[in-house]
C-alpha cells in the first residue's frame, strides 16, 4: 500500500524557537505549527509513537481542560490555542493563515519573585517590541502550570 501525503492545504501558523538561555531544559527546539481542515470522510489519529493520545476539541475547551489539570500543555501550545480561540470557524483560521506570514516567536525567560516567567514579543521584558500574537505577553509558572499573571480569562483579552 502506497500512501501520499497531500500538503497543499497545510498552512503555516507560527514558528516557535526555544530561548537561547534555557528555562525548562537544555535542549533547544525550532518548531513550526500548521493549520488545515480535515478532509471530509477522514478521521484524525495519533501515531502511538510521538503522540500517544489525541484530543479533538475546540481551542478554548482544550485550554479549559488544561486549566482544570486534565491535560498538559506547553507555553507554545497554550498561546497558540488562545490565538486560535479568537476565530469563530476553521475557515476564518485558514483565511488568517493565508493573509499573513507566520510569526517567529522566541520567548525570553526570566525570574519574577522566584517564579519562572516567559515573555513574548511585545512585552517590556522582550527585545522585540512588536507583538507577534494577541493575548498575554507573558506567562508565569505557578500552580504547577504556566498561566497569565491575570488568570485564565487573560488568555482571551
């Protein structure tokens, strides 16, 4: 059986590069996020190797489940889901991805009152003054998770 991956409808959404100064681990990553609409009649599945479980829910619901401690998310996933949650439909997300180049986001970590914080473009603690995405400009690690300084709803302001 030969399969061929059709990437024509796969659109770049963002590119995340881990900080030069480690905040969580010494490994560095350069990760690209993409958006696409699942073709009619197809079912998305995980590979049981790189991904061992899957959850297909609306972005805000994924963030609510994260906030309740039901799923684990890393800051790039949190911020990407918060950004995606601003769009009313998948078609609106795809239109936005076609409209603009994907932002390159390299968080800047720092310590605040003994807690780890990651700042994003547009924050006063980040060298890039122009915002790369809507939402909070930093997340703090507290309550055993990364969260906005002003709580859950700040993800959507």
